[in-house]
């Protein structure tokens, strides 16, 4: 690694957040060995020199520091390491998972391929969009819940279940396997192939039973029977992202799923396949916000007829495509704001457009989320469109997608959209 590859940039961004942890562990190793560590400065973070002489202090940039980490692992690991890519990919996987954000997720090559295809309207698996949802958690979950590992042990499952939201259906392909099996928006995944999907259900059930026992409404025998049942259930537990992968990746094989609709169970057996969101439905354009997705809108505008846009079953999309689509149908002006928690200012979403606002009807429901929901709010907020349908998903995060050289990729939340300035609201003491 005499030269830093051009693709290293995205990795360094992700790895940078972990420098303190890595450096700390290396310093601890020196302490345990009874030697006093020398330190260096890497962009304000004090860590010891990893490869050079132990008595030398030098300055390293984050990129150089990452390169030295790779060198250290390659030189010290017990077996030869032929390629650097797995090391870099592993670093990104760990950094993204450490964010504990349900919308910032690392995906292996197969998952990323299926994700990109679904953004364009072609779905693998059972034809659903799934998300981790839980009221009041604002998309934050335990770090362990986002690790794409296999089945967990009973103790791990129970420890995490209090923090993990439920794997919930947020979109359905109209003629997909899940829709044909009777699955509906809002249904949650309880078990996949007879493996319980970790959630708070087990602790909720046991907690309720324990209260009943303390109130002498059930016997110790009944409580112990439930304990044994739940122990057996957790011994065949599956982490949510592993369950999600099973349901949305691949086009062959049968999968059995137990769903929950409130407290009502629904058991299904579905054949995986390929299912598509149609280009049009009942005269409406099924607009997608993937690269080039707005081309269909451009074609429709050429007809100079009232336009209907179906934004349902639309949970993922690119913000850049939202802006492109807006510029086709909206006049010059401000259409909202983008903010981050780390900034005291909000960036206006400003269009410099020559388009003349057309007569537009947007068809929406709870499956309208993310980029599609931002598009709908921006247009209706300026009076350029009318909504038809139910309440939208309430998810206004801007999510960037990055593909890595080995075919893997990740999503990263980079901002949140608001029609009105959130900064001004805070100054006035109002709610966002």
C-alpha cells in the first residue's frame, strides 16, 4: 500500500468516527504490556504511532492513519492477507452500524443490488418494503440490532429486545407475493421460517405475566410455563436485519412468515420472485426517485394534460432526483429547508426554474415516505399540487446512498427536510 487508492475517500469518512476507539484500544495494549505509549496527533485525536518506531512521534492525517492501520493488521495477522478491500469493507460495516440509525445501514453486495433495484420499482423476495419502526424512538436502535449477523442466543435476544423496533411493512408491490398472501401496510414480522424475529414482544409478554403473578392472578406454575416457552422461542431468535435480508433478497425458494396485525397473527408461505411497481396505474404516473426516475414525469408533462402522480409504495429515493423532479413542475422559489443537528443553520431548498406550475394531483398514503414525501410536501406547501389519499409516513430524512468498489454499499442519513425553517422555529421557542 505504497499509494492510497482513489476509492479510499468514502472509507476514511466512515472510519474517521472510530479513530478514538481504535487509538484508545492500542494505547491500552501498550499499558497492559507495561510500556509507556508515545502519542501522535491525527486531526486532533491523540493516538500512538502504529507502524513507525515506538519512540517516534509524528503527525498523521486521517487518511494516513487509516493506511497505517491496514499495514499493521496485514503485518501482524497470523495468516497472509492478500487483499485490502475486505479490511476496508469491514471498517465501513462497523462504522455505519455504530451509528445506531435504522436508515443508515450497510448492505452486502446482494442486499445492495436488491435495494437499488427496489428504488427503481423492481423488487426481489416477497415484494415488500420493510423498515424498523417504533413509536418515540426517532429511528434510533441498539447498535447490535443493526449487525447483519445470524441467529442470536437467548440472553442476547432478551437483552436487546427492549431496544429494538419491529420490522414493519411500509410498502407493497400491488401484485407481489406478499400482497397476494394478504399482507397489509403496518403488519409486523413476528417470525421467519420458524425463527422469532427479535423485538420487545417477549419482554412485554413476560413482564405482563409477572405483574399478574404478583397480583396473584396466575400461579407460579403458569409463570414458569411461560418462562420455558419464551426461553425456547429466544433460542431460535433472528435479528431484524437478518430477517429483512431473507425477505427482500433473492428470487427463488419459499419463505414462511408469521405476521402480526395488532395482536392478530397471520401465517403465510410465499414463493420468492420478481415483482414490479407499474409505470402507470389508473392513469397516474408511478414516479420513482432513483437515477433517471423523473424521465417519466418529463414525458407526461409533454402531453400538457392534468397530471396524476402515484407516490405510494415509495419508501426510498435520492434527494437529487427530488430536486430534479421539482424543477420540472414548480416555478422559481424556496420549497423548504434542509438541516442537520450539527449545524445552527438550515439550507434552503431553492429552485431556479423556468417551469410553469401544472395542475397536479398526488396520490399518497402511509407508504409514501422519504424522498417521495419530501416531494409531496414541497409541492403542496406552495399550492402547486393537491393530495389524494391518507396520511403519509412522516419520514422526512434525506438519505444518501454510496456504492463501494466490491459491490457492497451503505445508506447514510445526511439531513432532514422541513417546509418551514426549523432554525426560526427554535428561536421563537416553537416546535419543529
